[in-house]
């Protein structure tokens, strides 16, 4: 994410460690190796996908697609939409759109999708 943050705002501010909430974060593993994390917040009327981070060397191998499809299935089962935001410069938007997530609105820096 650092590259996308720097391209967007010109600087990188690491997320404080105390922002990690184990009740919403899950570590993504592949063959026993930690390769990313997903953070999903279940709200009364929607599922908020806060993070779907995968290390670059593991991207473009179907992991993100598999995880996102599971989240879409969960959203359908709970009859709630998924909401997320993605930096405009982040190519992950393509992953989301391939899986049926659409841009609702955009700002100068982000797309807001569901």
C-alpha cells in the first residue's frame, strides 16, 4: 500500500499498531506463510471491507479473487451489501469490479464501492 499512498498523497504514514483489532482482522496464509490480512466489519446494514492486503509476490495468483468471492457469498447469505474504498491509483479496483463490486462515487483520492 505504501506505493499507492505515496502516489496519492506524496507521503506514507504507517498505520499505528493499536489500530489492529483482532476481532475484525484475519491473517491470510499460503502454505503456512503469512502473506496478508483481511479486515471485515459487520455492521447492521452492510459488511465493510476495510482491508484486503496481499503481499505483492502472492498477488495475481487467484488468492484475492478466492477471498473476495467468499466475502460476496457471505454478503449474499446475510442479505447485506459489501462496502469498501480503494485508492484511485490502486489496481485492486479491477479485482473488485471483476467480482461484481461497482463504484458508487469517487473523490480525488478514492473510489467508494459496493
